[in-house]
C-alpha cells in the first residue's frame, strides 16, 4: 500500500512538468511599427537634418538605422 502511494505520487509529480510538443513551424510574421519625431540642436533649438538615428533593443542589440531629412521623409 505504501509503495503504491509513493509510486502514484512520483507519477503525479513527474507528469506536472510534461507538455505536448508543437510540431508546426511558426509562421514568420514581420512586425512593422512606424516611428516619427524631430531631432533638435539643444543650443540653437533648430531641427537637425541628416542626424543618424539607431534603433536598439533593451539589450543593446541593433535593429535599424536611418538618417533624418527635412520634412520628415526618409533619406
């Protein structure tokens, strides 16, 4: 009786960590986000044309780079 209870408890505890595998490959979805803004000189308060902007993740990995242009259009 004691052995069967220990065996049942062990099976129960081991089954908690098991899960089914997903064999389907994930669909590569491209997430697109539009960011806009203005870059100003802190002294003259004029907009800076041609400033290099680098987008990075929290862990400092590179995502994308763009240069500013007058009128807010990509160069």
